[in-house]
């Protein structure tokens, strides 16, 4: 386990880590749009699960290869309505993420880490999202967003790009993400991984890893 003097940067995912939980965000959307939760869960497994087909619509959206309107059309066509009516594709991603807001607790954690002299990075897979760029510019030294660089987690090249932009070796970087596969991919390259569950446990995990009171 590293100590504070062996770590220079902490890198966070955005959606579900620096924001309110994705489960609450998607839950609000499923109810509002009348979408069957089981059908949505199946679709997410098909497109994001361990056995997901390469270059499926989510992968292509995250790398910026599939335009948002075309993704929304394919996405809506696969969703199952609880009312029997078709899902309106236009703006479906905006409706999905409408309830997602920056987390005050995680923003404070980032500020506390900066006050301890640590650099902060962001590594996020984008679904055509509007990011709070002004806030991120204040909080982060390095920002890597998948759709802007044509790479995605958990593929190795995007982590290597992150390290290149940080100008740090992997062992001096901590990576925090809410998806296990993304954390494991980072650890495989030598970064220190933390699986985010909630702000309290992530703060505690970082304090233990760094050996400092946060």
C-alpha cells in the first residue's frame, strides 16, 4: 500500500462518482419515461457487460464514432415501454441524465485532496453529456473525456493517455471509478484502484491508502 509521499495524483470518473448516484438518475428516468427496468438492465448487459459485443452502439458513442441522434434512435428502439407506446428517441439521453447533479460531498473531497498537495484528474466515458467544464477546470489538472479523444475505458490506451498527460508513472496515481471493470483495468497497468460506492467509503478508502486524515 502506498503512502502519501508515494502518490502524486488521484483520478476520478465523473458520472456516478463526482455526481449523484447513477442508480438514482436512471431510476428517475425509467419512471418518467415509462421504461421497463428489466428490459433496460438486459440492454445494459448486452452493450456494457463482460460479454458485450465490440463496437456496439454504446462503445461507439463513448468514442465519439456514433453521433448522439443515431445512438438515441438505436437505444430507444431497444427499450421496452411499460405502456406499450414507443419510446421517443429524440432527447432520450438528456432525459436519462436529467437528474444527475454534481455531488457536494465528492466536490469537497476533491478540494480536500488538492489542499493536501495532490493533483486531480478526470477520466470519463462520455455519452454525449454536457460536462460542467468551468467547475472541472477549477478542480482538475487533467481532464480526459472518451468522446474527445476517441478512446474509452476499460481499454488500455485511454489509461496510457491519462498517464502521459499527467506525466506520471502508474504507481504514483490512484484511480477511483464505480465500475469494477474500469478499476481492474487501471490496476492491471499499475495504478492504485478504488471502487466507488459512496462518498463516505471513498473518502475513507483514500485516507487509508494515503495514510492521511482527510
